[in-house]
C-alpha cells in the first residue's frame, strides 16, 4: 500500500488541479483521459520531489524510463507534450517560473501521412448503390455524405440532433472540441440523402416505439455510437474496393485534401474543419510543395 506521502505529493496535487481545470474548460473526455494517463506516469516518476528539483535532466530521465518500458516514440512524444502542457498551466498560475520540458527535444517521429482516397474513389463509393451489406442503406449513405461532404469528425457526426439541421439554409450546427459550435454547409447530395433518410428514421421510431433527438439512429431506435459508425464505414468502403485502413477520420482528411486540390482557400478549409490553428489544417490537407508552387505561379503578380 502507498504511504500518504506518496499519494499526496506536490506533483500529484498539481496534476489533479490541472485535470480539474481541463474539466472547467469543457475539454473533451478523450483529451482529459489522455492527459490523466500520461501525467500519471510523470507523477510516478517525480515521486516526492518538488518543482525546483525537477529540471530538464529529470524530464529526460522520465522519457528514458518510458523507453525502457518499451513505449514507442509516438507514445513518448505524447507524454512529453502532456508534461509541457502541465507546466504551461503551472506558469500561468504562478506556481513555476520555467518550463524544463521545453528544453527537452521531442522524439523524431516518422512522417506517415494517411493515404487519402481519390475524388473518383469517393464518388464511386457514395454514388453507387449501397450494397446488401448495408443494414440501413438510407442512413449509411447519409453518413458518408456528411463525413466526406462536410468534413466533420466521427464524434461530431454522432452528436448531431435533428434540431441541428437547417434544411432550408443547407447547414448543420456542429458541436466540436471543447463544445465549440460552428455551422457547416452541406450540398445537394447530402440534402437528397437527408430527405430520403428522414422518413425512414420516423418509421423506425414508430416501429420501435422510441423517442430520440439524435439524427442518426441504430436499428433499435437509439443514438448511433462512434464505434458503430467506424465499423459501418469500413465495412462498406472495403466491400466497394477501398483500403481496409479507411475509417471515418480518413473521410475528413479526404474532404480537406480534395477541397484544396480543387482550389479552395486554406483559411476557408480551416473554418469548415473547425481547426484553431492554420498549421493543423496544412498538415491535415497534406499541403504539398507542388501545390504551393502551383498556387504561387498562378496567383502572384511577380511569378508571371
């Protein structure tokens, strides 16, 4: 059993306060869980030491322990990022003056960009007949239309309520990370899919005697889960010849990448995807030097 000193250290208390701060900021449950996991490891390594005793060498020692446990570079980088975030918050609170984690280099990660389906491949999946494998064809087509046509996250998709749909304005109210809201437009294809699905949704609720505010329902009349969305999307995509690596987030990548390829402004894509930083959008859309040079050649007065 742990002693009281081990369970009530300076670092332990600070981490608990930081997690409480994340809750107050309405950070996503996934983000909070990830920080709790990473900072629990850091707390164990720090032991009973105070902030003045934890320098950049101690942080490096923490990373070395993670490597010894067999963690990958990606996992170690994630832990370091969590420690940096903790220190940034401590600095704002006036608890520490310096962030030793900033002096520790982030492990170099292999640049692995997900393979994004082509425009032609996406059209073939959505425009063609939904296969017999689709348990609820009208709903499943709508899922593809919204994930690819609006670039929304899986969690945002399952969080859509019927009242969030503005059919006449062709827009959907999306609740993103940190409960931030944004309106996302949808096109004629998604509108057509919606009008075909909504009567079937009403029939399903009548058959199951259910009452739900959710747009997307499972066969029992309840809200569809993100896990179910992932399974359905992958099953249909693979059956139509796409990569087995495809998942809902791949369609979000495809949305941004294809809009960029067709000449959309990067700032507009950033707004649609709900990214706070433009740098995130650039990575998301796999912005290539070839495309940058092409845009420069076509638009800058001194390039002509």
